[in-house]
C-alpha cells in the first residue's frame, strides 16, 4: 500500500505522527501534550471516525457519530490556525428520501435533545424507543449520521466547514494501485461470501443502481474539498456528493454478473461450494432459496463435521450471513438520485494538473475493469491468497462440481425409487421413459447398421 509513496517521498514517515484518541472518552482521552500540539498547530481537520455498524446500539451510535462530532467542533473552535473542518458523512444519511440534494436536511428530533436523552435513559428504554426515533431510516447508522450533519450545521459557529457524502465505498480504482481494499464493509464481505460459495442467492433488484464509489475517488475529492474550503471560504456550509449513479451508473445485475465472471478466471481458494449466486426478487423465492441453498447445505455439512468428530460451525456462519444480508437488503433494492452540482463545480475549479492528480471524475471509470480488479483485490488483500494457488483453486472447483453432480444424481435416484415404489403414475411415467429410450436406441442401432 505504501510502496509508491515511499518511493516518491522517502521521508514520508517523518511527516506523519499518529496520536491515540478514543471518541468514547471526554476530550477523546488525548494526552495533554498531544492536545496542546493539536490546538496550536492544526490547519485542517478531516473528521472520518465513526461507527459504521448498522446494528449498533443507539446509545453508542449517538456517542460516536453525534456527541463526538459536537465535541470535535468545540475543540476545533479553539484552534487559531484552523482553515477548514471537513466532515465525512454518507450519501445515505437521508436515504428516506428518493431525490437527495446537496443540502443539510432537518431531523424530526433535535440532535441536542437526543444527546441529552442518552445521558439519562437506560438501555432497555432506548431499545424500545429506537424504532420510533429512527422512523423511516433503515438503521441507527444512517440515523446518527443524519444527526451528525445537523450538529455540524448548528454548532459549526464561525468555522469553515464542508460535508462530503460518499455512497458505497469500494476498492481503489487507480491509487496507489487498482483493487486495494482492507475491510469487509459494503460489497466486499458479500464478494467473499459469494466467491467462497456460501452465498447462493441475494434478495436484490438487478436494475437498481449500484452506487459504488472507489475509495481513492473519495480521498481525492475530500482533499480537493479541504483545499477549496480553506482557500475560497464559501459563505455557507457546502455539501459534496461523492456518488457514481448520476454520472456513470452501474446496476446490481451488471455488477453481480461481472463478479461471477471474474470468479471463473480468478477463483478463491478452498471454496465451500462452487460460486453460483443469483438474485431473488420476492419474499417467497428468497425464503425458498435460503432454505434450499443456504440452510440445508449448512446442516448437511455440520452433520458431516459431527460424524468426523469435529465441531459444527457452518449453521452458525450461515445464520450470520443471512442476518448480514437482511441488513443490506434495504440498500440493494432501491435506487436514489443524488445531485452533484457542488462536486461538478469543484472539478471545474481545479487546474488541469490538479484534476489529474486529485482525479474524482467518475465518468472515466470502466465498471467491468474496476469490478474485476476489486475481486482480485479482495482475494489478495483481504483473503491474503497467493496468485500461485489459482490452478489448485480451479481443481478444487472441478472436484466440487463432480461432487455436486454425483450428489444430485444420487438424490434423484433415491427420490425416484421411493416414488416408483409408492405411486402407479410414477411407475407409468418410468416405463414410458424406459420404453422410449429403448426404442430410440434400437432405431439408432438399426440406422447405423444400415449405413455400414
Ligand atoms: C447474476 C447474479 C449474480 C449474483 C452475484 C452475487 C455476487 C455478490 C456481489 C455483490 C453484491 C453486492 C451487494 C452489496 C451490498 C452493499 C450494501 C452496502 C450498503 C451501504 C450503505 C451505506 C454506506 C455507508 O455509509 S457505509 C458504512 C458501511 N457499513 C457497513 O458496510 C457495515 C455493515 N456491517 C455491519 O453492520 C455488521 O458487520 C453486520 C451487522 C452486517 C454483521 O454483524 P456481525 O456481528 O454478524 O458480524 P461482525 O462482528 O461485524 O463481523 C463478522 C466477522 O468479520 C470481521 N470483520 C468485521 N468487520 C470487519 C472489517 N471492517 N474488516 C475486517 N474484518 C471485519 C469480524 O472480525 C468478524 O470476524 P470473526 O473472526 O468472526 O470475529
Ligand atoms: N465504507 C463506506 O462504504 C462508507 C463510509 N462512510 C464514512 O466514512 C468514514 C470511515 O468509514 P469506514 O472506513 O468505512 O469505516 P471503518 O470502521 O473502517 O473506519 C472507522 C474509523 O473510525 C475510527 N473509530 C471508530 N471508533 C472509534 C473510537 N471510539 N475512537 C476513535 N476512533 C474510532 C476507527 O479507528 P480504528 O481504525 O483505530 O478502529 C476507524 O479509523 C465514516 O465516517 C463512514 O460513515 C461514508 C460512506 C460510505
């Protein structure tokens, strides 16, 4: 990851100093010396730290995504050299709307009231009121990110602030090289599950827009926003959408297809089953495929593990996967429109050289190439698999295919044998098929004898 920067700038490590901080603590538990240095020397703040879990408890999500933002703003107001405060939100902070503009939308309940209430309400009551508070937001993550934006607007004071809203962040597109990824957020986790053969069906709308955005595009835009905010000092807080859907749309169908196509060339090692996922679009088929393609194989495999004296684990893993899928479903069955006027304005403000260095023009992205590199990156950087293992991985998939055919044939014969034993109709069908095959073979033999 850092090879390129080390080449270009060998003393890069002298320019960076990491300091320890915890958003759960007062003053973020930053040491006195570090705090002093921060207060007197900071020029630009990029505020990215957050909890991104969809299932986080509201108290924790409020603490990290709202209260900590409020405290950081307070700290920022004591920094005399501060030029810009860049807050990273998400394009889904207002996902209860279909068309989203680059503005901060009000929240039904004031963030300050939510922060106060978290101080005295106990966990059980918070659990009870969470669905009512989050209303038409899908989870505590998007809800608290929306509250965080309002806090930035209300408590930013005289600070020079901008908000960047990325959509679904994926592997890098170009920098420092294509396909780099280091966490299982967004699609990465599902790509692993599909490539390893655990994920066989996803409830998704193939035509819905897959609003992915490469991580390096987000970084480039964020840096450019830092520059523009510090140098041009816009009068109001500008919001920048870092999305792909309206400039270079890709849908889940195309993405899923390309992911599967890449597995053919670059399979993952030691797959549980052959990667062969598909989309389902309604409740009944989703339940059916979950039972047949997810739960049943897991139960059978756990039975095999038990028989061979090992600890069963597949059912647990599958339940976790199904829970994850249920949380992501909201985002893969809808499309949103994000306006990108500020982002386009920013691009036009950059010099041609800066447009090249801080490229965030998503129109230049080739999705098929990007997705292929993404899958390759997942294999290399998340699963840490070696490319030399590809021939063995392909052999393994062939073995799995043969086991699959063998299993299906055996299952068919067993079911058929049981049917024949019990039903006259099945027997008649069976005799019809056998006599048809016999006649066909006799005809074939006779005609080939005639030719000779
Ligand atoms: C033709 C048809 C073909 C069909 C083909 C199908 C192919 C598949 C292709 C792709 C489909 C793509 C679908 C994409 C869906 C994308 C939806 C994205 C929605 C984003 C909207 C919002 C955007 C944002 O603003 S970003 C924030 C994004 N946040 C997330 O993505 C977090 C979501 N995750 C969670 O909330 C939780 O993880 C949860 C609730 C889903 C699961 O929680 P659970 O408690 O069950 O598991 P975890 O403890 O979280 O983790 C399990 C396991 O993984 C390890 N782990 C967790 N996080 C990380 C990490 N960041 N990096 C590395 N490892 C991680 C964790 O340690 C655990 O490991 P153990 O060893 O088990 O301890
Ligand atoms: N991933 C995505 O698709 C999108 C992400 N975003 C936003 O981008 C930002 C980064 O998200 P992403 O990289 O995905 O998520 P990660 O979970 O990988 O990053 C979250 C960051 O927050 C820090 N953090 C979490 N808890 C604390 C804490 N208590 N004290 C101090 N630091 C903490 C983490 O530090 P450490 O590494 O030390 O744990 C980590 O650096 C977030 O603001 C998120 O809302 C927006 C849109 C899309």
